C-alpha cells in the first residue's frame, strides 16, 4: 500500500501535512443544476430581505421580539406562555431536517443553508466578478503588491464589509421590526453607541467568515455534516460517483472517468467525490454540472456523477423509502398534527392570577375574609377585547381596581383586585376558580389560592 493510500483522510481535507490551512480556490461553477440552485437562492435571499416588510393584518410576517417575549411567525402570535407550542414547532422542524437528511442526504447544506447561499451566491460571485476565475485569483494572490492588486482587494473587501453590514441590519429587522430599525438609524449614533458597536462587531464577524473562514464553517464547525454517518443509509440520495461506470479511470482506461479532476477543481470544499460520500460534501451539485460538461465533450453519457443512492449505483434500486424514514414520517405527522391542534385550540387570552406577595388575609366586620390579587391578561389576537372577571366558585364578591378590563390587540392588562368570601366558605387554604368572559362567552378558567384563618 502506498503512502498516499495509507494517509488518505487522516486529517481535515483543507489542512496540509504541516497543519497549515490549504486555501480552496474553487472554479466558477456553471450548468443546469447551478442555474436551478441560483434560482432557489435568489428566492430565499428575497425572502430574507423582504420578509420584515411584509404585513399580515397590519403586522410583520415574521418578528422575533425577544425583549418583549413575543414571536410572530407567518402572522401567528406566540407569547412566552406559548413556549410549549413553540417547542412543538421546533421539534417538528428538527425532525423534518432529520427525515430530509435520511431521504435526500445533505441537500439542505447545498441548496437551502444560509451559510452556503451567502457564500456561494453573494460573496463568491463578487469575488469572481472582481478577481476572475481560479487561475486569475491564484495569480493575483501570489503576485507582489501593486496598484492593481491593492485596488481589486480594496474593492472586494469593501463590498464584503458593506454586504455584511446590510446582512446584520436585515437580521436586526427580524427581531425589532423595520420601523424601529429605521427610527434608530435616523437618530444620532451617540444615543445608541453600544448598539452601534455591537452591530459593527457582528458585521466584522460576518465579513471574517465570508472573507477568510469560509468553507471551514461547514467542514469544521457545523455538526450537521457529522450527523450523516448516523442518518444516511444505502437508500439515501446523495451526490454519488458511479464507480461501476467510471472505473478504471484514466484517458486510456476502459472506464468513463478520464481523470480530468475538474470535479475536484469546482468543489467548494475541495473533496474528491470519486472517493465516496464524505462529511465535507454539501451536495451542491457543482461536480455534477462539471462532469456532465466533460462527458459531453468526450462523447460519453452524462450523469457519471449524479444524485443517487449507494443501492442505486450498485443495484439500480431507485426507491428512497425504507422502514426508518417511514417511521420518521409517521412521528413527524403526529408531532406536527399535535402542534396544529394545540395552536388552533389555544385560548385567545392568557390570564395569570396570583395573590399579592407580602399581604395576608383580612378579616372583615361583616364576617367575611378578603385576599388581594394581582391579575395579568395577555391578548394573543389582533382584536381589542373588553373582558369581565367573574368568580365561578365558591360564592363571593370581586372588587376590581378600575371599571373596565379593556385589552388592546396583542396587548396586556394588569390590575389588582380584592376577593371577598364568606367566613363559612373559607379554609386555611381554599382553591377559588375565576372565569374570564368576553360578553357571555367564557374564554378561560383560572384557579388561584385563597388563604384564611385556621
């Protein structure tokens, strides 16, 4: 066995024998799959840019208001009290990614992941436009500093930083809304200096990632690629090299692979797909397009590299279904169904009633006992609600501070009230039940503790 064969994959693909990083000069991709991927990327980028401006019923399509603990997702409002529902949504999403990976491999990374979309469809395109393809970039990087090199590097990194700032501000709109962001921009920087500095730091991090760290996010940081070893099986659809057709490789060999190595040159993570599925492969399809162009030139059939499974290559088996992804599908449908049921049946309001801390019960001269309570009502809808609090059990009387319980859309109502019960109905610890009504409609029941003398 040769030294090369013994040392195959005994270190990260982008690290040399001395432990230094090997810079990846990926060739500019082209072809059918790249055009499809570009179209998908532009759609996702448009959604990223314009989602904060889209309104549903006058409210943002998506806003993750962490300080106020309010989340709007496709028009549905979730409050801190809806953590269980949000957890169901997140679990459904995670299980969907697992099912998608079991069935279609790491296609999320190559087609939908924000890291890949920004790197390949924004920053690399700018780099190709300013510095050229592989040969021109290598020559520029290896050449001594000159006016032309300074100009190209300055323009490229200037654009990289401007786009990073834009990305940071768009992300910020997802959390505070576009109106608040534009209001902050119009105000003097001195009034929001700490926020401005945080924005610059995050922008510099983005700039560093897309200027320098690049594919190492996928190959060294992101854990998703390493999950492939657990999730993939012989029927998973991944970018695959047809070794039965391609081997033995070489210009004069009998296999279809002429060993041109252009599949490696175009790979954004610099792997050789002919060595089989590797965790660095993001399933971006660049090698498929490149190989198809070579096959067309040499007069051989396309799709020597293609989206296929191990069983598809070995046995011609095309079905992606097996016991595992069927089981995942059933669990996902049940989980998502439970999420939809919980979302559609949740109360329009969320009421909390607690005894006021530090206050004891009060024995009154008319043979009654009173407790003081704090009430907080959150309106989860876009409608104003005029509510009424009623004691359902036991018999008693409520004295509310204020005459109206009017809660605005997505608003909160907070007040204090006194509950008075007959002495005969009071135990040292009594459970009382309140009803929150809108007109004659009971919205929810709330229980609280009433304390009295022994």
